[in-house]
C-alpha cells in the first residue's frame, strides 16, 4: 500500500506545575507536532518533540516536516529503512522531526499488520516496567514533599533535578531521602551544570544518601570531564546530552567514558536509531535505559514498545512523565502503583482522545 496522506498538527500540553524547572531552563508548556500518516485507510501516529535545548522549535519542526513530506508520500507503507535513509542523509532536518516520521511509519506498519508495535522488534520480553519519576528543581523542603506524594502513589524510583550548587543540591538529596526512607531508589540529573572536579566532590557527598546513578553531570562536549567523573565518583555516571547521536554513543562506549547511557527517541531520531544505540551498548558492555519521555502518551507508548523487546535494559525507565501534563491528545496508557504496562492492540495500542475542549490529533 502506498502512503497517501502525510499531515502534522500542533500539540500543546500545559504543565500541571507551570513553575516546573530544570537546570537548562523552565517552560510552562510542552510542545510538539503530531505526525499522521495514512495508507490503505489505516493511520499511524508519531510524536515530533519541540525541544529548544536540543535545537528544535515548533517553527523548525513545521519547516522540517513540510520538507520531508514529498519524500514520504507515495512510498510503500513498509519502506521504513529507505524512507528514513533519505531523510537522514539527503534532507536537512532535526532528529526530533525525523523521530516523528520514524515512529509514525512504525505505528502505521504495525497497525496494517494488526500486531503490537513491539512485534516489529522481535516481540516483548517483558510487559511491565517500574517507572522512574522526575522531581523538578525546587527548595529541599518542596522537593521532599513532592517526593513523598509520588511514593504514596506507589512510585519506587525518583530522579532529582539539580543545578550545580553543591551545598543546595546535597541538601535536596538529603531532604528527599529523609522524607521517603531507605527503600526508595534515588538518582540525580545535573543537566550539564557542574565542572568535572566540582561534580566529583558533590556526587561523593550525595553518595552518603544512597543514590543509584547521576546523569550528565558535566557539559555535553566535555568528554574528558565525563570520564574523570566516572572514574572518581562513587556512583554510576550516565551520559544523556553527551549521547546525542549514534556517533556519540559509539564514542562513549568504545572509549568507556561513562558507566551508562540514557536513550531517547526524540534525541536519536526515532525507533530505528534507538534500537541501533541499544545494540551498540550491548556489544560494548555498556549499561543503558530509556530516559525521560517528556510529552504525550504517544511518545511514551512508542518508547515502551521498543523497550519491551530489549532484555538488556539495566534500570527503571522514565515512562510516566505524561502524568505531569494536561491536554494530552492520546489516551490508552496509564501508570499504576509505580508501574506501567505495555498497551494492548495493534501499533502503539493508543487512540486519539475524544474529550471536549482538548486538542485532537487530526491534520493541520
């Protein structure tokens, strides 16, 4: 079947907490384009994230997706490799825009075959995941209160956003640990806010409170600093912003510059590249997991289906962040007592929401 329609429409989701903040900034809205592909009367959906800290905006996504359209329309619905090769090597465009097309193509194919999306990756080896939830930067007392609220909902893995002020960041970790007790897993994410030497000192102070890993403590381009922190810290160090492409991940893995890698569909350009990244990590003995899927349930569902096929995932993944957003245009996925289950049904298993006053997933 030939792809007969390629449309995209804005998706704007207000944060429940408009003051939600991390080290790279604060925005009250989470924005994206919903990509919609149709073949043989079947529709597949993808999520193209507007992530200014990664270089994509709503305006740039619209430009990229409009440029991609002619390279997708009229192609066979199952020509995913050929289509994505043309988008990755022949046309300019962000990884986030490519991810939206990649995910929509996979969803379309799975729905036409009437199989769950995870079938395209070899089938599920697990159907349920513990969810790691993120705590925004606030005062130590506020973060402790938010942590307690999440653990009362059954969450057992938390990630604290920190910002490069060692005394305050250590106080944040200490306050959260005191509030939630010793049985909750804690991680921290500095989002590049420390120098290497300051990161080592701060992390080793935080280690006294029992943290499992620290994400991207130094600037993305500081590979030597990342390696230094990894060698001298008492805690597992994970790359995120430093792992922005397959080439980056190959470099990190082959040179053992960190202890783990955070994989994300928007960052790496979709399901095909994330699968390749996971295989690189596995071949090099590098730990990996899925990082924050911040956006619609649609984005989470795509990541969840791929993750379900990967037995090598080493830690809880960030599959619950849709719960802090409003006006999601998709439904059919929820967390339950700190876990999330693989959706049933063909493709992602999700469906466009049909609630009055909410944005729909139709064409723009």
